C-alpha cells in the first residue's frame, strides 16, 4: 500500500504518510484514488481546486470556508509548516478541540482536513511552499475565521509573534462565531 494512515487525536482528521521511492537521483511518491482509504479516495475523486502558495514567516488563522463545506488535503513541498485543524461543530464532543502536525518537504506527510474543521498553519522555516487540494472552488464571500490565539482553544503554536494579514488579525474567538458555524 502506498500510504500509511494515522488517525489523529481529532477523529476524522488523518495524517497520511506516503511511501517514498527513490535514491540520490530522484524521489517519487504517488497520490492515487484506487489505492487510497475511502476518505482520501473520495477527496481525490471530487477535487475541484489545487493551490500552491509560497509563504514566509507568517501564520494563517484557522479559516474554514462556509457554507461550501470543503475538504482539504495539504502538503508542504518546500520548507516546513505547523498545520492545525480545529473542530467547529457546536454539537460535537470534540467541539473546540484541535490537532497540530508538522508537514515538511523532508517528511512528505499530508493531512486530510474534513469539512467541519477550521484550518490554519504557520511557517516553521525561512519560507515554505504548500500545496492543497480542495473539493470546492474558492468563494471569498463565504470565508470566516477564528482568532489564531483564541485562549479557549489553547493552540500551542510554535511561534509567539506571527506576521498576520490584516484580515487574519480581525477574526473573532470561536465562541463569538455561533451564527457562522451552526
């Protein structure tokens, strides 16, 4: 099997470790539908958008896209990021819980983010390039977010003073987003 799936502490969020083939000349890894677990196979089959971003010294606040309910598959292809998923389902036992994983070009890991999670990350290297596949097209009118430093969430970010966009500086804490994430 080309992947090893590890359930994180937040059920439904998966850490995926692909089998890497190669030698000193080249490295190869595959993402295929036919050999994937059901969540990953479904995600790859319904992929609508692939985005690659180059980032330097910043954090992105957890940003779910709502109501489009996107699923994401995220991988760092250059550098390293600390990637976070937060459960925003009000009725869930795991509401407000989060999980964080390191994704890097060196470890080749991916993270599967289900539609009921907010998603954010911070760059751990001088810069990083991240590729993510999503199941819906980008819809800026539906973007909502959560403050990256919401004390009720207690996310253990590995940086203390991230460089944030103006938009990411203004997101409310999760408890003030009731109308958005119902």
